[in-house]
C-alpha cells in the first residue's frame, strides 16, 4: 500500500512540475512521507468508522430477541418482576387508555357482554373518568375525583330509570357493586392497582407457600391485538379469595399491564379486563375530569348528598 501511495504521489508531482507549478521548499522525500502518513491516517480513520458502524448494526436487537430476553428475566423470578412492575406503574402520574371490562354479574350471575370504555387516570388528586361510546350502554360517562362531591361518583345517564328521563346522578362509590352492576368500585381502577392486587397474595406469608406462578411465554391478546407476556397464577381454594387461577398479561412492547382473567374454582371465567392504547405522554387537568354536560357544582353535589341521607 505504501509503494502504491508513493507512486500516486510521484505521478501527481510530475504532472505539477510539467505544468510549471512552484515546487515546495521542503525536500521531495519529506513531501512523500507527509503525503503517505496523511493518507494512511485517512484510511485508518475510515476503517474505524466502518468497523463501528458494523458493530452498531450487530447491536440492533430484533423485537423477537428482545421479547425472548425479557421472557427469560420474567421466568427467572416472576414475583420480583411483579414487584418491579408495581413500582413502575405507581410512578405514573397520569394516562389515558382503552379499558375493556367483562364480568359475571346479576342475581343469577352470568357473564355479560364486554364493555369498551375510554378511561382517563390521574394520581393526584386521585381521579378517574369513564366514557362509553356504545349506545346500548345505560351511561354516557362517570367521574370520580377524590375530595370532590363528598368523594362520590358522578354518573351521566344515557337511558333514564323508567319512568324518569336521563339525568346526572351522584352516588356512593360502592353502590354499583352493592346492586350487582360492577364487581369493583371506580376507585379500584388503575394500572398500579391491578399490579398491586396481582402481587398482594405473594406478599402474604400464609399464601405465598401454597401459590404457584409460571411464565407461559408470549401470546397475542384480544381484543387489544397486542403481543403480551403471559403469567399464570394458581392457588387452592382459599378463605377470603374468590379465585383459584389468574392469567395476568403484560404488554411485551410497552411493559405496562395489558389485562387479566380471573377464574373461579369450577374453572368458570368470572372477570376479564384489558388495558389497551395506553398513553402516558398526556397532560390532564381538572377540566378532563368533568362531565361533558350538566356537571354539577360542588354546592349542588353536597346538597344532593345530604338529601340522599
């Protein structure tokens, strides 16, 4: 390579001399070595950049490889993974998501149709808003804000209770559970809440020894159509706990809870929840936790609460 560089340089010098260009005062040999060193430096530098680019390309991890690596971490210690998930979710200040809910309800319990709810969540003050777009649902929206309206829920009806027209109702947070319209109050909603409930039995020494948790791999979760890590939790029939099996799902791309299925001891599905389209880059304000229409002011809310007593 050095000989070739010298030949190139000499030919270029000869051309320059034939054209009558002024010769440098330094010696010919010195000029050759300056040229060679500079060219070798360019070649070496180019080689470094090319090698670095090659190594960077090798470091790009495919989605499948990343999911497999994360799956191995979950499989190694699924309870530690749940603890980490709970902490990460607890750090979220606010978000929007699409909440799917299907529960076994009624005096003679049966699995009702799955609801699709647009949900907004804020940690401080604790705030939740649900919106139903399905015209068959009896409500347009509901809102709960801690410390407002005597810590009650505002519900704007789509269909009134016969013979009354639709109206805004202010109700106790536990009323929907008491009358069999829901399994959980609105105050139990949230990604951190579902992660905490999933982890809680493993933090109980009396239960941890009889429970099992296994990583079932990556699967596709409907109806949110997302690749998820699947954890299966099982326990024998236990006083104080309704379910003997829970399937818990974590979005393989975002790392947020994606859903859970809760099974009775007779292997009947009792409840199914999904969390899709999670958006954490939002800025929610008080106006996002108001009814779109007929939002009662605080004084009316307090008066209605007193009248209900």
